[in-house]
């Protein structure tokens, strides 16, 4: 099969063997896959990974359990052992021996086929198109914020960063009834949020120490500092980005203001699919381009442009 291979921070399109299934796994023919900032960070060397990139996908099951054959599915990206203390405690996303689709020891979705444990797969409602279903994994990551921190009416919440993930975070937080503001730099992305009835500001308009919760999704130190400055004493800062390199912070300010820092990663797929099916979260306006797998190197160049929104790939 054709696949996008990452090795030594270099991408190449090559022919590799079709995945061989292990017990309990399913083979999925990938119909769409999305380029994520994590893919770009892996290319930049943020984590030592060699293999097929890609973890946002939708496809059809070709081999596996009878009840899944022919079904359109999306998949949770952590393949876990099921027996370590984290798995036994019901937090498999922190499995001590996990592989992660397209990120850690598990070939990913920028290929004609992928394999995942069948238990990771979720069927996609007929009302949700392939393009929209590709957003399930990043929307689930956005919804994880609400799993970790209670958010509702009366709370002032700031989202720092209005790129691909920031858009989904703001659009999902809008449903909580909180007093929501999104901070960004690019007028195009700010306008997209205003069409969703979300208040937007730029950094020049930010009032320090005025928000109860700040969500940092820029992945750079300047964004983190804006989020920290925005918080009232005993506020909560959610870190939703992967960082390439070291992050420095004003630890004294964190201690003096008794801030809570919360790391946030993968999230729940079922609520994400429900939000997409009900159109409570709309994503079509975030799709900037779609490329065939043969043109995926060009797709990555597009996705790396400053301000680029979601770039999709059609492997089949």
C-alpha cells in the first residue's frame, strides 16, 4: 500500500506492506485523514518517531469483528495493554505500555490502510460526512477540557489561540454557557469565531487577571504567558498544546496566585460524534483544502503555512 513515511525528520511517500492484524484488531481502509499540528511537530522533531504519520481519520472496516465489517468508523488513538495499573484504574490513555496511532510505535492514518484494536473503533452516524467525521479525534480532545474542569455559567473563560484546535475548543466551550472570549492574531480565524457568536479579542485588548479559566492552545511560550497573565488568583490554566522544546514560566507568579496548571490530551469520542451529528459543533468552515495521498507532501507544505486551517488527505 501507499503511505507517508517519516524518518529522520524527512517525509517520503513510499510503498509498504499492508498492516498485519494482531488478535482483537481490525483493518480499516482510510477514506479521510486530517493533518494536525502534532504531525507538524513530529516532523520538526518534538518526539523521536519513525513510521507512518497521522491520527485523525475516518474509514471503513475491511477485516475484523462481524458487527464492524463494512461500517464507517473513527478510532481512539491509544492502543493499550489492558493490564497495567492505569488500565485497571480506568485511565487507559495513560497506559504504561501504550502505542499511539501515528505518534508512538504504531503506524498511522496517512496510508491506504491502518490497524487498531476493534474496541477503539466507533461507528459514524450516516448524517456525518467523511470530512466532518475526520474532526472526531480533535473535537474529543477539545471536550476533554470539560471532563477535567467543571465549566459553566458565571465563569469567565479565555481561549488563547484560534487555530485549528482553538477553534474546536472555543466552539465546544460555547455550549457550556460560560462567559467565553477567544484571543487570536489572525482576522480570518477571529471572524470564523464571531460567526459562531463567540466574542474575540487580540492580545492588545487583554485585561490581566480577569478570567477564571484560560485554555492555552498556541503551543508557544508567548501564548502560555498571555494565558497566565489573564488569570485571577486561584485560576486554572489548561495546557492543550504540544510544545517543541522547553517552556519557561514565571513560577513565582504561579505560586503567589495559587494557580492550577492542568495538562490536557485525548478525550471522549462518543460525545464528540454526538456534537458533530447534532451540529452543535459545526466544522465545515474549518476545512481549507483536500489532497490525494499522491500529493501529500504538498498537503504538508500547505498545512505548515502560518494561519492554515484543516488540511485533509484522501488516501483511497
